């Protein structure tokens, strides 16, 4: 994991809203999710496979996302994930919490809160 | 040249898959998912100019080894993990219960046999013949089963197992109608002998099976060291 600056707890807490946000844009599979997170974070967050898949499976168990197998044109079968209505609700409540935290941090560090 | 390279990649992936199959916390579905991931990673790396061999090694390293992965997967597949751990014990308990009931059926059956055709031998003799022919039938049945690679569905197994208590019940009902109290003494003696033979053979068989499993595991471990 090349996330030297992030604590394990922070990664653990943020992985769920990050994954749910990505999947709310479009359905995706593990490899692509890791790639997209890497791109969006400017390579600052690089999920390890051993971390991502168990999180995906946990989210599926909770009913936030659904999985299905889909074959690509080249014939490769991949397991896709897509967000459910329950997941969307969870995401919006996560967004609210993160906004509150963001607001508090910005205030404490004497910065202008971006969006609250 | 091209085809050998492809073959070796396929073989590498096969060996990689196999190294995970001993881990019950990683399900078949998880493994398929990881394999698709591995292939995607290999594609991306070969596009960057790595050879297939190199790409495989890097991709394998990035995905992580089985100990690392299974530790993470265990957290979500807990039920699966414990079920897999407990299954052999459950099967053992069921088979043991059924088989121990089976001895009494064999002794009663041989009692009928001896008395109906008026054989003047102790009933332990036909009991042992029935018992050992059943063991032989089981042994050869299993060998045949392995040879033809016949895969029985789970309900077929359940049906076979169910046949034993049904058979036992039939014999029991029959015996209570026909047998006199004094007949039971001989039957229960035979029963006890059969039970002890059963215990001994289970222990011996179990010992050899465990030994075979241990040897096989050692062999597999050595193979994986070579691949690594």
C-alpha cells in the first residue's frame, strides 16, 4: 500500500464512501475500481487487492451493492458491482458525516470550509 | 515459441489458482474474481512492455500471497471458514451414528439367516461375512467412483445415507415381531464383537488416511516452494 501518509483507520473509514461514490457513477469491477481510485487520488491512494475485495464483499453482504458476472468482448469474465438503493442512502448519510468532519477540521485549522 | 509462452502462462496461473484452493476462507467465486484481476493486471503490464513471464510475477506479487489474502478474506467469509472446518466432523458424526446402528442390523440379519436355513454356526460367522463384504464393496465402490470420476450430487449422497436408517428400521420392526427375548443374548454378543471390529478398523483406516493426507500436503508444499 503506497499510502504512507494515511493511517490505517482513516483508510478503513474512507474506503466505504470512496467505493460507494465510484459505484454510484457507474457499475465497475475490482481491477477498475483500484485503477480509478488511484487516478482520482493522483496515485496517493493505491488499494491493495487483499483490502479491496473483502471490503466489496462486506458491502455486498450489507446490501449496499450488488454483484453480477459479465463477460467482456474479449471473453474475460469479470465480477461487476453496482450500487443499490440502500447503498445510495448509506452514501448520502456518509456524505453528510464527512461534510461535518470537513467543516470542523477547516474551522480548527483556520481555513475557509469549502462546502458545508 | 509463441505457443510455449502461452502454455507456460496458463500453467503458472493454474499453479497460482491451486495454491489458493487449500484455503477455505477464499471461496471458488473469490478465486475466479481474483483470477480475472490477475489477468487484467498481466494485460496492463505486458502493454507496458513486460514479458508475459515478468508480468505474471509482478501481478502475482501485487495481488499478494495466500496467507495475506486469506487473512483479509477470513473477515468476510467467516461462516464459510467455520463451516469448512466443521464439515468433516459433522460428516464423521453422521456416518459414525449411522454405522454404529448398522452393526445391530447385521447381527439380526445373520441371526435370521442362520435360523431360516438351519445353519449350525454361531451367528458371528455370517455377520463377519456380511460385514467384510460390505467393507470390500465400499472399498471397490470407492475405487470405481474415483476411476470413472463420477460426481454424485449432494442429494444422492443424502439418499444413500438415508437408506441405512431405513434399512435399520425395517430390520428392527421385523425382529421385534419374530424374535423371542432369549434370542437377543446371542445377537447382542455378536453386536458387541462387530462394534469392536468396527472401532478398530475405523481407527486403522483413519490413521492411514491421515498419513496419506499429511504426505500429500508435504508434497504440495514442496511444489509451491519450487514455483515461488
